[in-house]
């Protein structure tokens, strides 16, 4: 009987993969289902009218509101399990796709900065009538969440950073690269390259069906007709990662802050093009977590030993225990 169920699961998963083998998505991921209803917020920005997609779930009259900010290689869809946990704990949950990501607009050109993305997020919260919220940022979303907290501190009840990048200033240690460098890399991206990068850098050489599901949007956009536009926006969003010094902003945070750090994480943007003679080992999150806690006065550090850049998927049980501590303390 046990072998039968193993066979059945293998057959179902193989069928799903085969069924998805010919998927194609446009630049706004039409046809790719998000876990909750997707809404649209139109905003005027940089002489353009843009569509910022977002999910707004839970009781709108709840006294507890939380905003989940995605990383660079993802968008709002990957917060599903965390969002469901929060819903069970009576939160109203806001999950935006930033401009340039997921189902949101991909402009032909946009001056990306974390200040601009923070402003866009602030305008969305104003539109929804939200005056106070916990702000959660993962990976690149941590750079955005930090900027948002410094710029709009009165809105932020609590800041929670999950393996955020930007805990060291990459521009100090790496050679400057023109956006064309990143654009060419994106144009040459393949599903295998993306999978191998995440397998090596996120999951310590391991892989699972759950990780594979996270690549479905990329797979469809790579096969679609709008990949050049998507690739261009992907390239442009590297600009602020390397040009903005988030480290200087950490000591400006006055709000309650919790750091959740998978200590095995070695994510260090630009480590492949360090300045000549530079010896710094980028991405030492074990040390970066400690250093950041010292910079943010009164902050709490929760270390997840043995976990990497995406702890909420690598070990959900360990992560959610830390996250429960973060939101409840």
C-alpha cells in the first residue's frame, strides 16, 4: 500500500510538471493563479500611470495589519503559507507586488530606488486607509522594508527582517556594472540556470518539489513573448541594490525590530566581481545578523542555525516558530 501511494504521488507530480511544460505568461503573469484574489492600485509615477497589484486578505476591521514585502527573485505569491498562518491569528494581510515584479506593471523605463518603492507602498496603504502596520521584508524586500521604516516610521508598528540583503554596502566592495551587464545576464537566463543558482545559494545543494513550484512564474515568462521587457526591469532593479547604502539607514531605525536570520546564508550580491584586491567575504549572515542587531538599537536577533536564505521554505516549522515569536513579542 505504501509503495502504491509513493507511485501515485510520483505520477501526479510528473503529470503536473508535464502539464506545465508548455506554459507561457506575459509580463503581468496573466493566467498564473495567486493564492488570494489580486486587486489593482493605479498610481501616477515618473510620468506614467502604473498598475500595482496586491492581495488584501483578512478582516479589514482587524486591529492587526501586516505587510509582506517580497524578495527580488519572487513576488507576492510565495507568501501563501505565511499569510494563511497570519489569517488564523486574526491579521489583515497586505501582499503587494512591487512595480517591476510579479503581476505589476513593467515600465519601458523606471528609475528604481528603494525610496520610490517605499513611496509606492505608502501610497497603497493610504489608498487602503491603513495607518499602522507591521512591516515584513525578506531578501531584497528587507532593503525596501528598512527604507520604508526610516521614511515612514509613524506607520510602522514593528519591523521584521527575514534574511534581508543590504546588511553590507555592496557598492563599497564590488566593481560598478552598467545596467547592460545585468540585462545581458537576464536575457541569457534559463530555467536550469535559475534552478542551479537557487539550489546552490538558497538550499545548500538540496532541491524539492516545493522549491520547483516557486519557479513556475519564471518558467512561463521565459517562454512568453514579453521576456525582454521583464528582463529589462529585472536588470533595472539591480541598480538600487548596488548603489544604495542601507547599512547607513539601520542605525536610524527607532521602531521595534526583529531579525530572523538563517545563519547558513551566504547570499552576497556582487561577490563575483569584487574590486581588485578586495578580500571581504560577502554574505556572511552569521556575522551580519550580529552586526545588524548592534546597529539597530533594542532589536531582537533570532538565529536559525543551519538554514539559508529562504528559511520559510527550507524548514517551515522552524521558521514559523521564530516568526510567531517575532510577531507576538
